[in-house]
C-alpha cells in the first residue's frame, strides 16, 4: 500500500481507495477492497469470508505442489478410503483440511497459504488411529508405528522451512486424530468402550472448533502469540523467515 493520487494509481493498475478521512495506509481496508470475493460490508468493517477455511484445500502454489500432494493422496488416501468407505473418507479428508486452516488463521493470520497439506496431515492422524484399532492383528506392529512416527515428525520438521504453513499441518493432524476416532470402523473397541470413545472425540472436536473460531473472530491482534510464527518457520539463518509474512 502506498499513498498516491488516483490518476497515478490507475496508471500503475492499482486499486484506489476513495475516502476523505484516509491519510495513511492503515486507514483503509485493503482486504475488503481487493480480496473481498464479493463481500459487501461497510467501510472500516472486515468482510465475512468463512469460505476461506475451505477454498485453500483446492488451491495450489503450482504444478509441482499439486503433483506432490496427489502422490501422497494416492499412497495413503487410497488405502484409507478402501477401509473407511468413500463418504467417511471425504468427511475425514475435508474436515481435517478445514480444521487445519482454522488453526493457521488463528496462530499465523498474516501468512498466506494454499494447498491440501492440512487434509493430508489429517490422513496421517487417521492412519495413527487405524493402527491403534488393528494393533492386535498387525504384523510388525512396532515397525509400522515407528514408520508412522518418523514420517510425521519428518514432515512437520520440513514444515519449519519458509513458505510452509506448519500450523495448518499441525491442526489438520489433530483434527484427523479425532475424526478418525469418530468415523473409522472400530476393530478394537466395542460396546461401551466404543460409545465412550465416540462421545469423547465428538465433545473434544466441538469444543476445539468453538475455541478456535472464537479466537479467530474475537482476536484482532496478529501478534497476540509472539512465538507462534516459529512453528511455521524457524530462522535457521538471519532473515530466513522475513519474507513469509504479508500485511
């Protein structure tokens, strides 16, 4: 945002905010004017854009990004879909994606991100739950557990590099754990144990969703959590994470 005359702004192909009271960039709402996606709100108010919790799942930063996500979806998602069924899989996949994006919007609201990674990390969480349910009949169970743990830790570690939204990954993984416990077929639990596990997971999921949405809509200060940005990007070298934020 820069302060210029309307003629000069038009020549640059920019968006000129018409306001008699605006003297500096902080006096205008760029989100409403440029990124509103059809939002119609009064000046000074922020548009309601709940669809942004869902839309990033369908958007990617390029062809390579999309192909990498598709490879993981085919390797992990295909097997989970066979076990859970297509409609349960869809709920777990998209539910994890939305949950991860809500996490990211709360803890790193000034970081722009796209991609289905939040949904994919949700599948990692579902895979952990599945391993727990079939533990007694799993061959090389400890090897499978270590493989899952190492893969998850490795991918979360990669998420500390610039331009990777690790909060979306973390939130998607937690949401996947809960959704997996709700929608996966119960091989281990039965009777009252199944009911207790189901009800507990539903309560925790509902309370977590309510808490995250409350924080998102009530908090207007992006820096309310000063250390949260280090979950998504650790400055292994000076200035490494400076370019990951947007205003």
